[in-house]
C-alpha cells in the first residue's frame, strides 16, 4: 500500500466513508496516519506508553465499528477520533477509581462514544472562533492553515499543492499560528 505522503494529501473524510463501507485498506491507511497522533495525545493526557498503545488499539476498534456513525457536519474526522480517545481514557480512569473504591469491577460502561451535545456545541463554537480569526490572516497564511488543519494535509502535501518550498509552508504556518494566538486573545 502506498504511504499517504506518496499519494498527495489523503482525504481523511473519504477514508471514513470507505471504512464505513467495510474497506480494510482505507482503515489501514487511516490507522497508519492517525494512530501515532492518538497515542501521543493519550500520553500527553497522562497515560503510560503501554496504556496509550492499548487505548489507541481500542479507539481504532471503535472507529472501525462505528465508522457509519461519523457525521462530517458535526466534527472533523480527527476531532471525532480524539473525542473517542478522550472518552476511552476517562472510562478507563473511572473503572480504575471504581475498582479501587469498591474492590469490584464496575459493569461495562455504555458503548456510546459519540460526542455529547455539550461537546459538540463547544467544538462548533471553538471552530467558529478559529475560522473567524483565520479570516484576519493574509491569504497565503490562510491557505496553509486551511490545508493543514481543516483538510489535515501533511506539510509536504501542502508544499506540493501550493507549489511552494516545504520550508515556506512551515514558516507560514508558524507565523499564522503566532498571529492566530494574538487574534484569539482579542476575540
């Protein structure tokens, strides 16, 4: 299977629709692309490397099983996956706390990893604030931010898409993020 960087920007949304149809190759591509990011996220949240690895496997099992429930109108693919990862970690912490407190294993938690209405509203509100802030950036920085964060394209793919050097992509991203921080503080 070609690596995502060999084929240009990988459309993660397209992968999700193929996964929902049972496409194992699309799932493998998504896993290869997103699993390291999910594991790193779980480690940043305080999980050990081994626990993060196990949780990541569980998260992607859930992604495989519930791909048909993904709604791109509500959240991006990576947002949806990170919410599942966060929920899995919280469920694990609750089970551990319950086991320590009561000395027994609690009943299995509900298998509903869909973001709550509150989470969806908060995500939508944050995305709106960020989109508003992005409109205040110069067009060249808007383009790299949009491709990097909304389309989830790799830096090399952005460079190829915009026909600019990779270093320019990284510089524009860095400058855009600094300006976004300043703009977001004012909003």
